[in-house]
């Protein structure tokens, strides 16, 4: 009899595990997939282009109903797992219990909702799944509508740009001193702000939200400073928290995320965790590259093989059409590093490379991001850049031509 694999969460991480597993041994397990969303695996990253009208949901589906059918995956979509009974090796949903031999938890993250008065009003949304995008789109369309985006990180800016494209009046309120402070230095953050303002998006930094005002629906956002911004729609893009509830309730080791070893096993060796809900060596990831690497390792573990997940340096791209922003590694430059910068405000190009011991350790690019992946490769490989140092700033083509 086939062993039973239960997968909790039909998102990007679990989708990748299933692909690897099916490729390695399509009949190793009888698979049941539970998903809280009423749909299967789609490219969540592409929700920003969907919001901006540059892609349709149908184009971002990764696994169709036909794909699940073809691979004999029992899909229980729209059915959240509410409990894991580790002693009986069963998961529970509102429809009953399902036994497992191996369990994969891939529940992703939940948006962090800042605990301010008015957060439960109609028109206050997060930006995590297709339902959020559809709710934002149904509020758009009327040019008099005001949207306030709380949070000027990657998601907040992509939401703001999308809503602006849809014709709304958009304001971004950001707590910190410059936009995307987790990926950009102040110079690049300010350039980004200027670019967004040039598109008609209002941006205010050092803005601390005190309350969302309104009766049934959101009507305005009140800052601690007393300033009020009209808001028919409030999008909270104020961070994410790993979705760990079922793991905590089941007594698994959970810190910020569900703690996993190098093979993606939790504190119960029959239960694996991957994706944004997992924590490896103290880190919870929020980008797909490492999450896909986790998925490959988890599939091997399920096949009884022992490979280890090894974190790599991450790069971030902003997906706002016409705005090139890239960042990787130590983008601020720790003490002792050397900074090489190019700043041409006339054409809106800013580049900063951070070098330590003859190696590239960080990069921020604004305006021209063509060489972002090359810089990321150099950072990841730790290769010496001494031979190309003079040309490094001017990109791969020139540096490699001169070095040849
Ligand atoms: C708008 C947007 C833009 C992004 N852009 C980028 C980008 O440019 N680059 C990048 O690398 N990353 C980006 N990300 C992040 C990327 O999408 C995530 O890192 C990735 O989707 C995480 O995969 P996951 O499987 O861990 O979680 P998810 O894809 O979120 O999947 C988790 C699934 O589990 C379900 N679930 C939760 N609890 C339960 C339960 N109890 N029972 C059943 N199902 C449950 C959830 O409903 C969800 O469907 C973006 C994210 C968003 C929202």
C-alpha cells in the first residue's frame, strides 16, 4: 500500500515539493493537498502585475485542476487544516480527519495587521492573495476614490503603483525615514520616492498611523501627528508573520517560524515544514528563491535521501513597470567595507557597490538594474573582483570585455 502524504497549504512552496516528488517517483505517495484558499497553486509574486492590469489571474496559475487530476493529487481546496493530531497521525478539517504517514506544513505567512482602532472597518485590506486583489479592484474604477497604503516596503509600493495604474488617488504612509529601508539605502529610497511622486503617488515617511476613521467603512487614516488622509480603501502592507498556528497547537518547536533542520524536518521527524512558515537557522524567508530550494530538499527528504538546505544571498527586484530597483547583500556597507557609488540624478541612475576584502558583498541599483543578477552571482560566489574592479561599476559587458 502507498504511504500517505498530507500537504497543508496549496501555495508556491508545496507546489514545488509536489513537482520534485512527482518527477523523482510519481507513485511513492498517495497525496492529499489541503488549501485554505479556494484555488490551487498560483504565482503569488505576480499578484502585483495582476493588480496593475498587466497580467490576468488565468495567466499566473501554476497548477491547474487538470494537472492535479493527472497526478492523482486529492485536492481539498477551500478546506483549512485546523488541527494536527500527532499521536494518531491525522489532520483535522471541518469535514473530518485524514490520516498521514508524512505531513508537510507549507502554510506561508499571514499579513501583519497593525493593531490600531478601525482596523476591522470595511475597506481595510491586506495584500496577500487573489481575494485581496479582487477586493482592491472592486474599489478602484472611480477616479474620486482615495487609497491609502500603510507601509512603504516592497509590497506596499507594488500595491500603490498598481492602484495608481487603476486610476485611484494613492497615498503611501511609511513609518521609517525612507522607502524600502530593508533593501535600499537612503539615497536610493529617496530616488524611489521621487519617481513615485512623479507618477502622482503621494508619499509620506515618518508617518505613524494612530487610527483608521470611519463608521462601517474606512473613511480616513489619522496619524499620530494629527494629520488626516481621506481613505476609501486602506491597504495594510505592514509586514508578514509566519503562519504557525497549527504547528504551535500540535506542540512542535516553533520560534518565529516552525523550526526545521537542514532536511526541513520539524521537531517531529514525520512532519516537514517549508516556505515562509518555516524557520531555518533562525531565519524565516519571504522570497521564493530560498523557498524553492527548501522545496527541493523537502522532496529529497520525503524520498528518504539526505541532502542539506544551504541558504544563499538573496536579491530583491521591485516589480513596478518602468522603475528599476535592485538590492542584494550588505547594501548599507558595514564598517570596514568600501563603497563605490555612481549617482547621475540627471538621468535618474544611482548605483552603489559594497566591497570587502576584494570581494563584492552588497549592491543597490536604481534606474539601471541590468547587471543586478551578475552582481548577485558575484556576491554569492564570493569570487575576487580585483581584476575587474575598475570596470565593475560599468557592468558585466565592459568588465568581461576588458578582462578578456
Ligand atoms: C503581492 C506579492 C508580491 C510578491 N513578490 C515577490 C517577489 O517579487 N519576489 C519574491 O521572491 N517573493 C515575492 N513574494 C513572496 C512570495 O509570494 C512568497 O514568498 C511565497 O508565495 C511563499 O510561498 P509559501 O508556499 O510559503 O506561502 P504561500 O504561497 O502564501 O502559500 C501558503 C498557502 O497555505 C494556505 N494555508 C495557510 N494556512 C492553512 C491551513 N491551516 N490549512 C490549509 N491551507 C493553509 C494559505 O492560504 C496559502 O494559500 C510576493 C508576495 C506577495 C503577496
